[in-house]
């Protein structure tokens, strides 16, 4: 019994042995650290280990990370000897003094540049804008063009906007009164800046008012803008569901178009699977009549419009081709040196645009028949000629240059065309049977009120703290003028970065092109002839849209004409002393 008792006392459990082993290891590591510290203090020398030297050498020349190491290095060297790898002679031995010289003389890569948001400086921003220019005259013109007391109107749909400011921005965490006042102001189209409205007029409430918009149709589990979203799954709709959606959309489209014609709605978007249409009221974008812009277009759509007798122009087409159809007997022509295309059947209208007519085709056929040309060769020539014409027509299909502008009375015919065209509602794909998406800043029949996702945060860049607000969703063109005017009332400087939907960039390009073309007509003194007319049209357009539901300064921005009235915006900077600068 005594032997068993003594054996039981000397027996150690495995867990206890592991604990004892760990304690011994920690004691050894602690003793090693104390010895190293004492040695370093006595000698007062800087010890460089092998890893630091390798990092310094790797910083000089990056080594292939996928190379295979064939030599194994044994760590059996003296304390004052260190290995350094060299690409040409392998590993060499260096003493402590040589190590210091090596590290001091070895060049290292510069640290990567960091994105720093500095306070707005008009001179620095001007230098940044003129980097891409090569001539001094062009640089001066660019600088003068990019500064203005007002912000240009961007007619594209933004998907994300981020605002930066040194001082505090309006909070996105709303109180009950702020949420209710912002919602009421948006629905009733009340100017919350007016103190007599009886609502909360804080900046947070006014900013919340701008985060709402109207949409039809709305299916919560599907993304209807952009229409090609990858998260959409196929939705099996029966004929009954498709008919119901079509009837609802028909009534909604008719209602919002009537509001547009009555100037109770300034603009709205129609977003189909293959194209996007921007309808604008009379007086906006420098146009005195109700108009619509469609992008992208194809030869098939243009032929269908000509067959319906709808006239249109293509303001972004490189050769400036003008397409107006009364009888559908002509097509487009681009700049070409083909002798077949330079035949006598090419006529030129007053604005320099060439149109190809087929009046002399019968005389040409008779001439070739008199020359006893074979019928097969004749048909082959006609087919080749037709193919060349079609290739020219389709050269800009599915691009921004294919944008169509329909104005005035033709806009009513275009509305009827979209209402009855079978291609408006796709019958195949993930959104088969779902009508196009209608987006507007004001209420219209059958519309659903939606809101943008906002998030406030603080960003620290280069040791400076910035307040930031990020806005995500379908940001309509009227949001940016409203937000910039709101921040400009209380902030000395702020900036904004914007991300736009690529399918809608052509709307801003076309508006800018049309405004520039309107300012090219000058009188004998060199002044634009349309200056007085444009100013009067802007005043009348703004006054006629006074009841459209948007604030006066937003309507003024949409109706503005002349220099810097419209532009594509990616970054905006504001300074209270100098105004707006953008790129």
C-alpha cells in the first residue's frame, strides 16, 4: 500500500505536464529577453536580424513570389555574422558595420500616395483641371469655363453621391418631428424654408425632404432600375398578371404625360429594358416646347418612327445628320468618300445636312439596262449599295451618339408610339411582362413613394477629420441643386463626388450640345443673337413651372440657358468666395 501511495503522489496528469512545460518555456524566453536587453545597453549597437535585411533588399527589387526555393539555408552562423541574399551571388556574409552601411545605402520604394481631401483652393483646382490641356489658350478657356456662381444642371441619374465638409453636416438620424415635417413637405410640395409653413425648418428636415421620389411600378423583391440588375430572378407571370400590370402602367403613363404637358411635372424618366427616355416640360433645358430624348436607339427603332411619321434629330451624331421623315423615303448618311454614295441622288438641305433620296433610281436602272447589264449583276449591285447604307446607319447604334430628340407636336406622336409599341414591354428575360419603370420628382397616378438610403459618418484623411453623408439609390437630377443650395446657405466650403448611371450620361451631353449650338449664332458685334430670347424664354419657362412642385431655385437651374447651364458632373467643389468648380 505504501508503494502504491507513493506512486500516486509522484504521478502527474498530462494537463499538468503541459502547463509545467509552458511555464518553463516562458521562463526561458523571459531570461533570453533580459540577456538581450543587457547586451544591447552595454554595447549600444543596433542589431539587425535577417528578416529586416531581407525586407530592405526586397523593397529595392521585388522578388517573384512564385519562384521555387531549391537551397535550404542552415542557421549555423556566428552572432556577429548575418546572411543577406543577393540575386547574382546568392547569400553573402556581412558584419554589423557592413550591415549598417548596406541598410543606409540601400534605396527603398517610396510610400504609396494617399488620397487626401484638402480644403478647397481655387488655384490648386484650376491647375488640376488644366493638366490635360496642351495649349495655353485652351487652358485659359477651360479655367474660365469651369468656375461659376451657379451649379450646372446634370440631367443624368446618379447612383451614389458623397458629400464632404469640415463642419457638421445635417444629420440623417431624424427625430419624430423632423421625419414627419420632411415627409409632409415632400408630399404636399411645401417650401420648408418658409417659417410660416408651421413645420420643422431644420437642415436635417430639409435634407430629408430631398431624399424622396416617385416610382411605378414597384415590386419590392426586384430591382427595376437599372433594369439589367444581376440580382433579379426570373418571375413567372401569367397572362392575367401581365394584363393587370399593363393596364396599371397604361393609366400611370397617360397621367404623368398629361401632368408634363400641363407643366405640373418638370420631367420624368421612362426606363425600359433596352432604352431610356427623358421627357421634359417646355422651358427646361433651353427648349421652348415639350420634348423627349431617347437613348440608345437602333436602326429598327428609327425606321419604325419614320414609318409612324415622327420627326427627330440626332444632336450627338458625329456628322450632324438630321433625320426628319414625312414619307420615309430617305435614310442617314455619314461622311464617306464612296463614289456610290456620292451619286447625284444626294441632296443637301439648308443646314448642310445631306439626305439620300431614291428619286433617280429608276433612271439609273434604265441606264444600266440600256448598257445590257445582267439582271443578276444589277441586283447584286443594289444589294451591296443597300448594305453599305445600312452599315452607315447602324454605325452608332447602342451608343450615346444614337440619342434621339423629339420636340413639339412630334412628342405627342412619340408618346402614342411608346404606349402602343410591343417592344416597350419585353416578353423574354428576367423582367418579362413587367412594364418600364417611371421615375418622377412629383406625384403621379399609381406611383409609389420611395426614398434614398443615407448614412452619416466621419472620415479622417491625412490627419484631418471630415464629416460625410453618403446617398445611395436612384438620385434624380433635381437632388443635387437642392442639396448644394442647402449646404451653401450655412457652409463656407464643401465638396461632393458623384457616380452616374452610364445609360443616362447622354442626356447631359445632348443638353450641353444643344445649348452650345444655340449660342453659336452671333450678330455683327459678335454677341449671341439668342441672348435676349434665351433670357426671356428662361424667365417665362421658370414662371410657367412655378407650380410644378419643385422649389424656385431648382426650377431656375433646370430652365437656365447660356454658358455653364448644363454639364456632366463627377466632382463638385464649393467655396463661398469663388463659387462652384467642377470636373
